[in-house]
């Protein structure tokens, strides 16, 4: 068997052939550009070396993608599809060089179908643009990743991005009805359709969601839309500590009797950090922990009753102050605090690792306790924020003054992951595995499952040219 990871370099002839097929203006070998398109939000310095693509392509159509894939397939060149570079798993790192395929020129909203409640888009459409287009028609696109103002929908699908509304609407995969995809050999196919149900064959649509670009290249997506809720209110409840905030989360459903659109969490350190970053006070900035609870509905009076009831309920469960945001500017203020946390982390820490742990929701208090127990002995600190309603916490491990940071971190991570498994938790809820976490997959999936992932990958892509080396540890 030929080595799955032995690739050819891109010669001047191959580059020229690609230029002829897709136009010279859609191909670049500019060094600065190659560098800036060869990573996502995870710094390359994490790996002690740089991985740089040999050629950058900007297809304008499915036809272009197909032509590029045919050449890559014939010449055995690795291809790394790339969204907007907002990823958090080094999923778009061109580990074996070759081609980076960027979708910024495939950024058309093709159709909004009000009769079937769907929107058909190309992969380079910015996520928030889909929401804006839907809302102009009084419709909702429910995918809402925190990076939605910048991220591309193609990347959201490849990572099965989650975000702030998963508790009510599910992650990106739950919004998907159909995908057009270019396979590794350049052939073009459609998975699914505008149909609301479909058991004709295997469910390739949802296999593609979260497949991190290793199976096929997404060139169009048909997404579900819903009627736009007419009103929404955000509550920000300040709690004395993380435990009381987290313990309140299941009560919203069990005692409050409703499913909120979002339940987001910030611990005291996250609140302080974001205040420092914004250089302004944020609501509940001095709290031990805060929850943002978003409620939505069509009947304004009913919604008012609901948020008053949830506010009071939160106070019975320990909240000492509740801010109500029902205007654009008050809502922005609350969400600026939450969405500012990741930015604040990268502004103030040069060495940190952002975990994406997820546990069954009732185990979140145990998760936070466990983190304290497993980081303190290594002299590490952690800052926690995230999607409390989904049990998905971005515990970010930091150590500003540490020597041998990598050793300490690795030792703590081994212990954290072992305990996480015992709680029924897993490694990543929404950021993905990519290159960053692939080494830890063996803790979470058994050999049979890892082998199955490799076989599925090679069934789609026998030459192993699509985003090679990702998702599981291939020993390369
Ligand atoms: C978030 O929840 O803020 C996102 O997953 C992004 C991030 O943590 O950087
Ligand atoms: Zn998140």
C-alpha cells in the first residue's frame, strides 16, 4: 500500500494548469498571503513550527472547486478547505502543504424560499449575513456562533459550530437540510434536498456536519428557517458564586417551565477580564458569576410575565441582582460583555489554552469543582465562560508566570480528561478536534471507533488528499 501521507509538491506546471482552469486572479503564491491563510485563531507557535501552504486558491464556483479537486486528485496534492479563519482547533492548518482553498469569493445567498422556509447559500457567506437576510423577511436563521459576525457558514458546517442558541435550536447541523459537495476526485453531488424528511439512503448531510473538511468540499448549503420571534428579552442575573449560578440553570426549565433561547455563563475572572478589556464597567462586573438568559416570543405581555417570573425565580435561587435588557442598546451591552471574553483572553494572555469541554448539563457544577482540583496542584489558573444551558464550558487554562507551561498543562489536561470521561463528558462540544486536539482522541473514542473514522475518511477520499492529518491521530 502506498504511503497515505506521501504527496507531490506543486510544480510551476501544476500551478499554471490551475490558473488556466480558474483564472490567474483566483490563485496566489504571495508569501504574506500564504502565511496569513495558513492558520486559524490558534497560533502556529503552539506547534513549535509553521505549516505553510504552497498555493492559495479562491474558487468562484462549484465548477472551479471541481476543477481544482480533479487536478489535486490526479497529482496527489493535499487540499485544505478554509472558512474565515475563525476556527479554534487548527482545522485549517495545511499540515502537509499543498493547496489552501479559501471561499471568500463564493459568498452569494442564492435563494430565500419563503414557501419552503429555506435559504440556499454558498460556503463563503458570513453567518450573520444569513441571519440579517432572513430577518428582513421576518424569518430566523437559528445558527448563532459567537464568531458569527466574521465566520463563514461553510466553516460552521464543517465544525458543526454551536454558539448561543443551541439549547433551543440545536447546533449548525440541526439547521441543515441539504448540501452540494465536491468529492475528492472532483465529482459533484447533492446530499439531501429541501425535504423535511428523507430516509432514502444514508444521512450524509449530517455526516458532513462536523466532518472538518476531511470528507468532501461543501459548495452550497440549504438551511432551515423559522418564523422570527417578534420580541426578545435578555436577563443578566448576578450570583455570588459560580455554584449558585450553575445550579440555577436547570431550574429555568423545570421550575420556570420554558426553554430559553440562550443561557450563557461567565465566572468572576471572565467578568473582571472583560471589564479590563473594554475599559468600562459591565453589568454584574463585580459578581461571583453571571448568567445571561435570553427569552423570546410573539406575545409581548406574555414575554413580560415570563421574564419577571424567571427573574424572581433566579432571586429565589441566589441571584442578588437581575438586569433586564429589552432595548437594542441594553442588549448590546450585555452581549458585548459575553462576546468580549474570548477577545479579552487573547489580548491579555500570550499563553493560554481554551478548552471546549462538554458534560451532561446536570454535571456542570461537578465539572467546575473538578477543574479547580486538577489545575491548582500544577500552579495553573482557569477562567470559565460558555454555554451553560448546553453543559459546554470554555474553561481556559492560563498561567501568566509559569515556567515549563507545556509540561504543566499537559499533565493537568491528562487528569482533567480522565475525570471528564467519568462524568460522561467529552473533549469538544463545538470548536472541533482539527490538528489541535487530535492527540487526545484516543482518550475519548475506543480503537474500533477511531479505525471506523479512518475508514469512512478513506471511503470518501481514498488518496487522502482532503485536509489530511486531522480529526484523529494518523501518526503523521
Ligand atoms: C464562544 O463561546 O465565545 C466561542 O466558542 C468562541 C470562543 O470561545 O473563542
Ligand atoms: Zn462557544
